[in-house]
C-alpha cells in the first residue's frame, strides 16, 4: 500500500460545522439525480447524513453521497470522479449518489474544467478523500469494538473484524466516524486491487438526460425570474455609442432596456476575462419570445474602437496585449499571414546547424499549412442565471472555470467575492468556450441594474458572432533530405492571429540533429480563446501531414518513419527540453499498427495515419476513407491512446469517439471568415457542422494498459485526427491537402 | 395576446400569449417543460424536436397558433418512466456526452421508428441528419437506433 500524506489536499478536507444538506442548492434538486438505476435499486434517502470531508457524506442507511468538484460538460467526470472516491472508500457503487459541488474555493481549490486536467489533478485528492473516510470508519469501528484498527477490513461498504466475528455497515458507523479527526496520512490501494476504477460504469446522469429533466444552465428557473438578451456590436472593432431604447421598451412584456459595462475602469483583467464587447445593451422581459421581438426593435448606434493596450494577469504572469483599431477581413488576414510567413520569425529553438544542413541538402521539401478561425458552437448557447440582492449574489451558470470569474463578478458588482454563491449546472458542451465567462458577469450586472433575478440567454447568432474563436493559423515546414533521402534537418515557422500555435519542444524536436523553430503573430481585435486542445488542434494536422509527405519522399512506411525518429529521440535525444516521452509515444503507434492491421488496407478504402502528444497523453489514429461521388466517406477510424490509467473505459471511449468525429467535422467543414469586422456566419444554415452522414461509420478505440496515474483524455485524441484526415484524403485523391477546411461544398440539411 | 388550449403529453394546458410564439418557447417558458432544447431557432439543429401527432417537428419554427388540437409529445411525455425502447437503447449504449442534443435526437429517432420500424443505415442517416450533436455521439446514436429497432420488433 502507498502511504500518502493527506496534507497535499488539506484544504479539500475542510468540514463544515453543520451537516451538509445538499450544498447551496438554489433551484435544482441535485440529490434527486440518482444514478441510472432501476426503481428497486434506488435506495431510500437516509434520515441523516454524516459529512466525512468535503467530498463525501455517508447516510445512516449506508447511502454515500459524493460531491463531484469540477463542472461537467460532457466529459463524464460526474461519474468518473465519484468512482475514484468510491474505490478508495471501498463501497458498492450502487449505493452512491452523486451531487455537483457548488463553487467553493476553500473546499475544492481550483474547480477547473479544461486543459484535460480534471482527472489528472483530482486523482490524488479524490483518492485521499475516499481513503481517509474509510480510515475514519475503521477507527470508529476499532473504538466501538475495542479491537486494533489494523485488524479491521472493509469490503463493499461493510467493516469486518474477523476474530471477533463482528461486522457493521458503513451507515451504522458513520455517526461515530464523522467525529473522528481526519487522519494525517492514509493508505491508498494498489492499482491491481482496484474494483471500480478501470471498469466501465454507466453515466450517472444518463437517465435524466434521456427523460429531459432540467439540468442544464439554460433550464434554470426561479420564481420571478426575468429573461434577458443582449445586443452586441455587429463587428469586431466596434463598441457602443448610444442606444434609443424607447421602441424596444414599449414592446409587450418588456421590463427594461439597459446598457451595461463589464469592467470597472482600471480593472486588471485575468487570462479568462476575454471580452470583445464589454459595453453592450441588454433587453429584459417576461419571456424569451417577447424579448426576442423587442430585440429587433432596438435602435443602437455603434462606433469604432480606438487602438489600445492592456495588461492581462494570466497563468503565465502579466502580459501586455495590443488591440488594434479597424475592421478586419479574412482577405487582409490572409495577405498578412503570407507576409509574416515569408519573413524571419522569432527563433524559439535551434538545435545543431540547420542553416548548414539545408545548404547541404540533396532535396528540400517546403509546405505551408493553414486553418481558419473556428467558432465553438456548443449546442447550448451561452447563458447564465444571476440574482443580485444588495451585496449578495446568487449565480447558476454553465461555466468551465468558476474560480476565475468570481473576482470579475465581484469587481463589476462592487461586492465582496465571498458574497457570491455559485452553482454549476451541467454544460451543454464547452470545448473551451465556457472558460470565458463574460456572459456570467453580464447576467450579474443586468440583475443588479434591474433589481430582479435574471436569466441571460444568448441567441445562436449572439453566440456565434461574439468572439473567443479558435485563432487562424499558418505554418511552414521545411525538411532537408540527404542523397539517401534521410531526413537531416527540419524547420518549422508558425504563427497566427493573434497567437502563434507553435510548441517548439514537441516531437519531432529531440529526434533531429538539426532543428529550427520560429514563430510570429499578428495583433487583432477579434477575440480568441481555448478551443479543444488549443494550438495543438492546428499544429498536429500540419506536422503530421508534413511528416507523411517526408516519409513518402524518404520511401518509408509512415508509421515506421515516425517510430525510427522516436527511437532516436529515446536513445539519443537532441536537446534537454523535449516535452514528450518517446517511449509512450512509440507505444501508441505500435498499438495502433497492430489494432488497425496497418499492413492490410481493406479493399476500396484509403488510409491515413497520424499521432500526437498533448495534455500529457498520446493519441494516434488510422482513418479509412472511401470516395463516393467525389465525396469522402469515413468508413472507419482506429484509435490508440495512452492516457495512463483509464478510470471509466466506456466513457473515455465515448469521449475519444466524440473527439474523432468533432475533428473530422472541423477538418472537413470548420471555418469562420470576416468581412469588415463582421463574422460571415451567424447560425447553422451557414456554419456547417458535422452531421451523422459525415461521421465515421465505425470507430474503434484502444487504450495502452499501464499503471501510470491518469493524464489528459478529453483533448488528446482531437488534434491528430486532422492529420489522419489529410493523409487519407491524399491517398484517396492523389492531392495533398494544405488548407483547412478540406471539404467546402455545402450539404443541404434541415 | 390570445389564449390556446394545447394538448401536451396527454394533458390539456391553457396558455395566453402572443400567437406567433414558437412552441419551443411555449414549452420552455410557459409550460416549464425544459427538456425540449433551444439550439438555433431556425430549424437547423434539431435540438427542439417534438412530436406533433406523432411526427417529428422542429418546435422553434412552429407557432402556437398553428397547433389547434393536434397532440404534442415532448421528451418528458415520450414514456411513463424513461422506458420507451429508444430511451432504453440510449441507456444501454450510454449515448450522451454533454447530453444537450439528446432529447431532440431521441424525439427524431422515435418518430422515425414509428414510421419505419426497420430503417437501413442510410435511412437512419437521412432521418437523423437534421440533428446536430456537437459532442460527436453519432456512431453511438446510430447503434442505439438499431438496438431500439430490434427490441421493438422482437
Ligand atoms: S432550435 Fe429548432 S432546430 Fe435548432
Ligand atoms: S451530446 Fe453534446 S451535443 Fe450531443
């Protein structure tokens, strides 16, 4: 057993003085959210709960309620996080109910859904929460039975003392156990003893989802609640000049039309305070339809913004950002990207003597890849409930990082941060978009202004045209080959609007004697944000397409070509700062080669392969395309992933399938362009999303089995699919694909 | 303003509102049945799918004034206890990720199976293509539709 200090997660073990009664429940009855059980399996709720720590409480009847600390957006942590606690607590999963923890900085630290960090960062604290509660139950039993604690064993929620033949269910000992001091250190199970982790468990919310129960942010209801909508500038580079609210205000059901300003003057923004339109107009009324009608009557004048700089206090410290004035267009973006690509960039890494290697090369391959801005298009548009009363605020919003928006709300409202109570209902998708919670700030400000509980709802059009996009990127790769077609040097120069996508220390850095990485960026007033595997979601496609072309030029099998480079990186790495583990990287490729039957391409399909490392995990795909009337049909994707221990395999598989499908959709169709600052797509009649007919007919997901603590899962399978699509399309069409989106023809749907 | 008597999930409901109000908002704001989702408002995503006399329709484009005495079924009324064959298949396959699109997917799928109890893959794709799943659960949805078809035919 591993002895581990509980102090690592010390603050996570605070117990409230009163017994918890279901958290700061405002409107939803979270506890009713029992798992996907048959009627008979649902245990009666206990008469009394005993709180063991901030992650769990045990009922007098043995039901255990586990709080899941991070917000849920479809990654299924509401199942997998409690599984981790239940494992160490040693209980029967069918006696578990799951509750969403509210925002509580002291109890739960950073409640962060994003960066594929959830399971990775909570792995230890959740195990400790379960193990320390188990320890307390054992101590209580030892006390009650007057036997040494070491002689007590547990199984499935029952305490046993073999020699005295005593036994007690957890529920019976819970009251005494809750009085025991939380231990300083606890023993964790060995991986091989896991009974819950590593076995597929059904989504605890599935039953509620398929029966349409209220659970999403947009479903929030409260007595007396008004509906609010916003009107933001029609173009990036514009801001509010004046509003004539008379016509809108006179519309039926309308309570008020107010202008709001999201930041107080002098407020120093954090990294997730991105907001292209901090000054907007809000329409508030009784019902959504009435507000929508009034929105059409609103007369607002907008004016151009002046250029400005701002200091952002982000994760990487303080950064100054320059925001230019003007109305930007995709045509001028393209010209600027070409220009920057052709100039020397900022050198980020240089190994060996790349200039010499290129000079001496027998052959140089140079290719440029680009990808457009993308909108997240979560199916649930941005929305937030807020009720501000005096110096207190209640919030319920679909949000990825509550911890980072509370200071912004507090500043905007002029109230202390500790007076803000926040619930995190399920998000109808996030993909990075709901990490930028300006809509929550807006809801709070509107509620304060109109002095009523308010639910702010973005229309799809508001959502798609509000910014926080995946940036537009471009990368030029050059490879030097010697007489024998061996790769002797690699040069990458990458940039974007407004950030560079480059990861200079990722593969194939470390595998090449001569390597040069440069970057550039172009300032913009179009706002960007994290989008499922930020930067990687472009770099993987560019790099993996390029390596495919180089492998071909070298006359090598594309998988073997990568494995040879990885062998070099493992045995004799160049440089000290290589981000990836060459052995794990090679491991997924080997597993993929085996599972995809790589050497046996099925008849009538064209195969592409691609692999990538990001978010501490490794993912690789083989994608089979068949051409049908000139259109690509994805027959099958075989995927291999190394993300360490897989807590809930079927849920992880579902996520990988989603990442693959999402990636194919974005590679085929994803694109947002601009004209004079105006996004050229506003809704799904223009923005083509992947639909069932374009989704893979079959997806197979394989995990590398190991005992490494879990690493990222939601994002890693996404970036490499872009390369697999490009490489399969090449095989299918004979044409290399350099510019996303790859398939532009519009399909008719609806 | 006008008043309407609607037949929703087998219950008569009185509403008094703007006759142009789409059923989506009647359900969500007035009847407080929020299982039917808003995704686009222009009949492009399928999140708002309900049954009108058993046929799948996009409620965001369906003014309340056009309903008359037709029967409306929403996800909440699809079955007594989540035990419609389509819902059961969804649970068996554990289809949802975020879950937001799934009510609409289930309503479209259940209407399809009523009309065509044995759909081919292409027929499933054609029927389901109006429903976007941003999380990309399409392969599971298709599997679940087939399971539901088989279980209903068994
Ligand atoms: S909301 Fe009706 S189809 Fe999208
Ligand atoms: S499950 Fe999230 S949109 Fe379909």
